[in-house]
C-alpha cells in the first residue's frame, strides 16, 4: 500500500516524463503520429488536476522541490536516495509499513519511496 499522496506524486512525475518524451525530437523521428500540442495540453491539464488533489502542505513541499529539480520523487535502494545518492534512514516497518508514510530525503528534499 502506497501513501495516497505518494501515488499521486508518482503519477504526476510519470505524466511529466511523458510530456517531455512526447516533445523530444526522437518521437517525431520515430514516425510516431502524435499531435504534440494536443497531447501536451491534455497532459498539462491532468498534471494540474492531480496537483490540486495534494494536501496544501504537500503542495508547498512539491512546489519547492519542483523549482529545483526535474524529478520530484526518487527511489531509495540499499538505503540510498537514487536522486542525490546520499544515505537516508532505512524504512522502519520493513514490510507493510513501507511507503505508507510520505517521506522526503533530508539531503535533496525530494519525496522518496523504498524499493527494497
Ligand atoms: Zn535525495
């Protein structure tokens, strides 16, 4: 079980990644018939809808992180934040408690989720 806001943040990040991918030249070069403008517009709307579903507190952290970093959520592997590569405290509940809390990396400020 993911924290509901973590789920939203991951979705936002994925939508943002997709929005960047669509605009990339490789997409057009690959002959994928995408109406870049329309798709970008739709993705931007969806991102805004999802952002609005975050609590005010999470929104303010999110905005601060997004100003500095393209990536707002980072995975933690072997106790290391894979965005800034600094050691983070290990998750407390090894199994079911994992990722049920919304946590941030103390070093880079990104939201983190545990993958191991
Ligand atoms: Zn970090």
